[in-house]
């Protein structure tokens, strides 16, 4: 199918029309004439994948740094120059603000950008034995498919794992349960990296010995998950007396944070450090301020805030992460930060820890946003709010609520946390209108 591309969608696919119906074409750019094949046909739109550019290659088209980019679903924008990817993400954020009530920040912040390869410290890799190929595949799923992409390395993964895909395939092929492994969770700290293998049948002693040798040879921690997440346990190195932890540093605040390989952490260490720095600069906490960090996780923002503010309260719905935050506060000698486990879908303003109020608030919610939270905060008299978002649509929706309740959208901008993907991470600063 030959199709002319008119524009780009928010997820980075080229947009054209086939007999009047919208067509979304992976790997295509505006102005191009491409040959594409159908992936899915629906009543309102079709989904396709570019096979070749027939005419008018776009000025922002580049040769992907990964030979698997056209097929692998781990990245969607490697054919687009990194600077153009950043522009697309910034335009997406601006369009979402405009869509939700015509909002626009008083100032656009410069995008936070960094290395575009080897950055990804967290990932879930699929594993599958393909009988017809007689081969174990390890990697991300193909675009628009449940099949695992046949790759030998990954350019965006941390090299400690990304350059060992072939070795991983050989490892799994040599296990007795080579066809009963479902996935591998990848988690990397500053100094150590870990793999968590989800296996659907018990391992033999020989399997475990093979895995231990692989971990020893490649300097990787090996964890096993025989059933649910609560069954994850370390195989190599042998568990010690303390809890299983990887670590990353936030050197600007002289902090070391520990996390379990299954914990949520930001995938891009460099952008995370710059994101935290920007958030604190925008929030501008002072020694007399009481600061609230909502959806605080294991303390990624809470602990740096505690270096500057008088008191910090971190609130998170997941008890395990709350415990991790407390552990990290103790590790870093911080006594002015407390962590609370609270359902943030409910009104928390009457909780004892919230009764004294707050001068500053930082919000870092999941993709669903923080609609209930900002409604609760709208009447709390907080002077300044920094909102960190992984979904520009829910950020824009929640920004509309804050603006309607008397806040100014002072500043906003994107952070390229996931280069070569359409994922948009962003940050916004709100200040209460003076009365």
C-alpha cells in the first residue's frame, strides 16, 4: 500500500488517509510517500508499518542507530532525528494544554536532554522459544505484534545488559526450562545490575548452577520469580544478612538511594538527576518550609527536598516503597523527613500529618494523573506546586483544575526521559494567585 503522510500523531506515527479513512503509519514522517503494510484495520482508522520510503524523505529522517528499529517495539522514533523528537514532545505538551481549556504557561522551560543510547536502566524483556526457528528469543515485542523481536543486542538498554542479549539467549537455551521462561526484568543501579527471571516451572540444581555461573561471569545479580512478585528472591550472589538492594546516587545532595530490583525507579539516571535539580529549583524550598511530596516512591524527590526544607512528608500508596523511603532516610542520616502510606484516591487533608498544612507541594503521579489530589489541594492554600508528569494529557487536565481554582501556570517544559520513544515526561510549576 502506497500512502502519503500529512503529519505526525502524538505517538510518533505518520498520519495519512486511505480512501478518506485515517491511517497511522509507524516509521513514516510528514511529506513522505511510503510503501506500508497493514497491521490492523478498524472501523475508524487503519494501522500500518512502513516498508520503504518511496519519495520525498523528510528532512528530519535519519538512519536508526539500531538495525532492529524498523521492527522492534522497544523504540518508535529512531528514524527521527533526536532534536526533532524533542520538538515533537514539546509540541505534544503544548497541544494538550491548549486542548484542556486553552492553557499556556507564562514561560516555556528549555527541554532537559541527554544521551540517547545506552540510557535505559529498567526494562521488561520478553522471552520465547520459537519452535520453527529452533531458537530462544529475548527482547521487546515487535511493533503491533505479540511476537518477540529477534535481536542480538539493544542500543538503548544499559550496555551491561543491552550488549549481552546474545549471551542471554545462549544461557536460556541451555536450561532445562528453556521454553518455560516468560520474561526478564532488568534493573540497573550505578555499580550493579540485576536480572529477574520469571520461570513457569521449577529449575533444576543444574539450571541454578548455570545461572550462578552466568551472573559471576558477567557481573550480574540473578533473581528468580517462580510465581507472583512476592516470590522474587536472589540466587546470585548468595543472599547476605541485609536486604537485597541496588543503589543509585544523587551527588548534588550527597545522597545514596537503595532499591529492590522490582521497585519503580526512573529509567534514565542522568535525566533523573537533572529532573530532581530542576524540581527543587522551581519549588525553591527554604529552611522554614513544610513540604509535601505526593506519590513519593522510595524518596527520589523527598530526600533531596529534606536537604533544603525544614520538614518533608512523603506520601505513597504502596507500603513497600514507604518502607524503602524510611530506609533511605535512615541511610542518609535525615531526620526531618517522614513517609506515610496513604490511599491518594481519598481526601487526605484531614489526616493528622496534613493538619498543619504545607508551604510547598511536589506531585509525581502515575499516568492516570492526580485529579483527586489537585481537587483536594485546590483549597489548601499551598503557595507553590511542582507537578512532574509522565502523561501530558492528564497533566493538562489537572492543570485546568488548578488554574480554575486560583493558580497560575508559571512554567512548563519536557524532559526527554525516554529518547527514541513517544513517551513524554514533563514538569509544570503552579503558583497561587495573590489575593
